[in-house]
C-alpha cells in the first residue's frame, strides 16, 4: 500500500520569527538550509500525522470603549457623590410627560497629588423594569487629570419607567491610575427608599416655562449654551431641572458639560432680584423666596446629528409637586429646542502604495484641519486611526508627532489634540507593518484602514464625528502542490513513479522556492529524477527555483520501487513539502490531502 502525504510547511528565510530581519546567505548555503530545516521538521514528527488544511486565523477586533488600566501604587484619593434628584417627574398621564432625567455625579480629588487618567463608570441598567441609559449614552466618562482639591462633574441622560412609585438603585464608581477605586449607590440628598437611589413621583403640569436663548451656530467640537426660564408661585422646598425629558434626544451627539441655575425673586425683566447662583447642580434645595429660575445648560457637539430637547423643571412644595404646563409643545410659544450642528473640520488620509506584500510596511498620512477661521476653540479633540488587526500591527514608535501612549495600540494609532484653535492644520503619520501576526495572509486581501476625528475628554471617543478610509490590496503567491503515482496498489519490486507538480496561481512571483521529497521507508530510487534535484541524500531529494512566476508550474518525476522484504500491508507515506521565501517572511504555501493505495487482500485501518 502507498499513502501520499503532502504537507506544505513554512520557510522562514533563515528567520525564526516573522518580524526579524533575513540573514543573507550564499545561494548553495540557502539551498542546504532549506533542505535541512525541511528534513528536521519532518523527522521530528511530520511523517506520522497528516496535516489538515486550515484557513488563516484572524484576530478579534477591539472596540474603542475605555478600559481601566492596571493601577500604579496609589498616591492620591478620590471621593464620589450622586447629586441627581432623588425624585423624578411623572405626569398624571405618564405617556404625555417626561421620561428622562439627568444622572449627575461629582468626583473629588481628596488627596494632595494630581489624579491621572480618571475613569468614572455608571451602573444604571435594568431593562426589564425600564431603568436604562438613553441610546447613544456610554456608561463611562474619562478625565486626563484631576488636581488636588478639584471637583469634576459628569452627566448622563437616563430613562425611568412610567409607573408611579417605582424605585431603583444605581451605582457609580471612580478610579484613577494612581488612586484606588471608590463607589457609592447612595443619593447625596437622601435615598427616597431604603437601598434605592431614585423613585418616580407624580407631578401636576401647572408651572410656567419658556426658552429665552438657544445657540443657533453649533459646530462639532465647540461648546454652546441653552438657557431655559421657569417661574412658579408659592414657597417651594426643592427644584429639579433637566434639559431633556424626551426619549428621542440623542446624548451621543450632544454631551452635557456643565450647568448653572440662577434663582430670582421674580423675572429679571420685571425687576426681579438675583438671590442665588448654583453651579453644577440640577437638584437644588434651600429655595427661599425665589419664584423664578434661569437655567443655563452648556453642551458640546460630538457629532453633526440633528436632535431636539424638551426641557422641564419639577417643583416640590412638600405636599404637592408641579412641573411645566406646556412641556414639549410646539407652536408660537414652543418649548422644544431643535438644533443641528455643522462640521467645520476636514480629515483626509493617504497611503504610500496601493499594493503591498506580507513582510512589507505601509506609511499612512492623516491631515486634519479646523477650517473655521473665526469662532472659538474645539475641545477634547482626538485624531485616531484603526487598522485591520489580522493584517499586521501599528509600529507604535513610528507615530509622528508622538501619539497618546495609553490609546495607541498595535491596532490603533491615536493623537489627543485636546484644544484646537480656529484655522489649525496638522499632519499625522505612522507605519503599519503587514506581517499577519504570524499568520499567512491570502492573495488579494483588502487591508482597510479608517481614520477618525472625534470629541471626548480623556479617552478615544466611542463614536466619530468624521471619518476617511483607504484600502490597500495585499499581493501574494498562491502555491498549489500535488503528487500522484497512478497506482491503487503496488507489489514488492514493482517500479512506479511519483509525479510532483507545483503551481503558482497568485498575482506575484514566488521567490526562493524549494520542494523536498522524503521517500517512504521500503521505497528506493530506480533511476534519476527528472529534472535532476539540486541536492539529495539517503531517501530524500530537493529542487530549488529562484522564482516561480504567476501561472507557472514545475513538474517533477521520481522513479521508485519497493524493496525486497517490505511487509505485506505496509503503509508507505511519500511526503512532499514546498517552501518559498517572499520579502523575508514566513508563508504557508499549500496543502494537499492523503491518497491510499492498498495491496490485494490487505487491510489498513484509517
């Protein structure tokens, strides 16, 4: 019996790792190296086990969500507080009233050293009972630094169920690279019920509200303000403010940065006196004699998506609660704030070549321009680029100018520009090494690369405001190797021949090609192989070619026979391997299957 086995192994050009440089050798020495590596691998176990053809493996893609990094030794401390309203507004007809409120968190650096890479995470997720963040929200906020004694405020837009008396416990945690994690689920104004942070409460729609100012010129990356007035009568004990109660608001496009509430004795236009100014509080107690509030919300446009706000104010009188009479109504006295933003920026991307071979490198160039010449600075600006991770890796030391060390990874090049002035123009470059991360890449593979511009403080934005894409085509030889002998069975001393064929069906030439044929035990040559091998030894032969062009084939014939004394039913494995060196890299060429030849009346188990 004769069994054919073809396993195409990898040739590493005298390199044991893909990323190492090739060692130049004289031609004959290269040939012997090719052969001896082939034989060594085969004799160490390649003969015994057929190798099944496997597709190239691919690495999973990583998202841009912020990741808590491993902490260094804590050198400072943080505290965290929930400043949101403990009671949220629910109309007598819940479907007609607000269903969204603002979760507000305060993070304080209570230590004596600046906190670095602060990460704040909100745990607000009970979809079964209707307590979820609005679509577009992300549970994480990041801050590059927080000085000793400083406080930073984060805001989230969250839904609540249209059920009176429903309650929920949510939690927030914060940590920094040099500060241990802290967490709380207690409301700073007191929990509305044991182990609950918030509860729905019925409010009457009887108050008065109006919009006095809304920014019309909104550009992505720029802060803008919306001002809402609200008046009431009588003595109130607490006020709860929200710039949006509507579920179709897009918090991923416009992020709330800060708030200011100004309390007056009456409307300023009627001579009302300013009694108190409250910064970064949307739930205000100690109202005193105030009967008019002017609330200023500062947002930043993250993307150019249109959206609308339906602001509202809830007034707690102790025994009763009221909110806006004309909540989310249109018309002449509309209480709906509709705004859109424009992109006053440009992002373009180029690559140094349209085609590439595995083992070579690509150079990408990104150009970013803030084309707005007159308005204010852009804030929290990021430029980043995400490559196909299965194709290779970003050379992290190649970023020019230097990138953000925390955000730059083997699959991403990132620059945190932070503040960008009007008229700014910058160029950013990096190198991407197409190595396949040790896996051979297929011919005509598309290496797709995306460049992004986005807005987010401290970490890569969860969504981009602008993108540009460039695609490079990978070119590679595609090697097919086969063998046959024309027999189903063979007898002792019967001559037959192995016919070996190698073909390159790829788009580029294969170089430094080597075929090695290791004859089975009990099989010997009966004459010279055609063509003659470049090198040979006891039981093996090897042929080499400097090149094998696209569409080119080589056919080899090896005349053999079984020797006297071959046991009946012996399984004879003829093992043929092909290797080539392309751009000083390792490449899996091809792999065929096993064919079985049986002698009459003999049986060999599979």
